[in-house]
C-alpha cells in the first residue's frame, strides 16, 4: 500500500510540473517572447513555361495556391514566417524532365527530426504559402500534394489533375478536363465550375461540387461528411447515391428523373436519357443533388 501511495504522489507531482511548464510557455508566447524565434521567408523560382505540359508540386506544411500567370513564365514563390531553426532548410527544389515536365519539392523544415522543438510548437500557426503562377493553356497533367496545408486552385484546364492533402481543405474554382482526382483525410473538398470525370475522397470532411458537365463517371466518397452536388443546368447522368445513417434528397427541378430506387437513404436512376454515372457514398452524412 505504501509503495502504491508513493507512486500516486509521484504521478501527481509530475502532472503538476507539466501543467505549470505548459502554462509558463503559453504566457511567454502570448507576451511575444517567442516572436523573435520566427523569421520572414520569401523565395522565388522562375521557369520558362512555354513547353511545360506536366507540372507537379509537393510540400509538407505549406499551403499551395495555383493562380494564372500573366505571361509564359511559370513562377513558384514560398513566403511566410518560419522558426529560425528551420530557415536553413527552407527552399524550392526544381527538377526538369526534358522540356515538358517539371517536378517541384518545397521544403520548410528539416526532413528528419528526432525529439521535440519548443520553437516549432509555438510557431506552427505562422503559415507558409506556396504560390504557383501557371501560364494559361491546356496541360497534360497537374498534381499538387501537401501533408498539413490547404490546396487552392484558380480555374485551369488539363487532361488530368490530382490534388491531395492529409489534413487540409481543397478548393477548386474551376476545372475543365478528362478527370479530376482530389482527396483529403480530414478536410472538406470544395469544387466549382467543373467539367470532367471525378474521383473525390474525404474521410471526415464534406464534399461540395458544382458541375458544369460530367464528361466521365464520377465517384464521391466520404465516411463522416455530407455530399452536396449542384448542376449548373440539367444534363443526362446516371445516379447511384447511398448513405448508411443520413438522408438522400434532390431538388424539385431535378427532372425529368426516372427512379429505379428511391428511398430515404438510397437514390438510383437516371436524369433525362441517362449518361455518365455519379456514384456517391457516405456512412454518416447526407447526400443532396440539385440544379441551379
């Protein structure tokens, strides 16, 4: 009994020390004592984009934003603030595979770390952003991947586009092509003005899609989020929607619709004469489709 009591007191003392240390660090942060540990970063790479057909970019923590370029130059800019200890590791690595393919790796921290750095803990909110200026043309393939950052894409045209974020939100303002793939483990997918086939996946986020045209089958899957599809105007499609615990609904103007199955949690059939199939699945969310 005496040993057990001593262990209990030791555990309580350790917990109290941890809480006091954490509170002290938070107070230092709120009073600006940690500000001197963060430094500004502004790095830019410029590439001749006239012949570029395939472009891919990868980042661990920075947000990635695609915007249109005013000319033929393809510009990549990394800007924001970093912990001072990470400054030597910040950079943009560019690999050119021939004239038509560009691969970019953006680094904001040391690639391999052991242990925990208090500096990084209190500067995690100082977001880094990568801005990619793309010349206006139709690309063969566009790809962007980030571990903890968001992805944002201005209207763009490509045969295929692949977007992936582990914990960030993905936003697409417009896409025209054969296929658009987007996935996020915990973030919401927001896509507008899309004319393409779709493959969309989020484990715990919502999927919101504005369709101009479905040129190939679409697959939309989320485990715990809602799925909302809005069509700019009626066009022939097939529908296969299912949810385990939510509801499936459609607007009154989603017509002429021929239903093969119409239940609270399932909707199958075709709009007009039918066309590419939209398949949507969610475990605990709702599914809705409508026409603007």
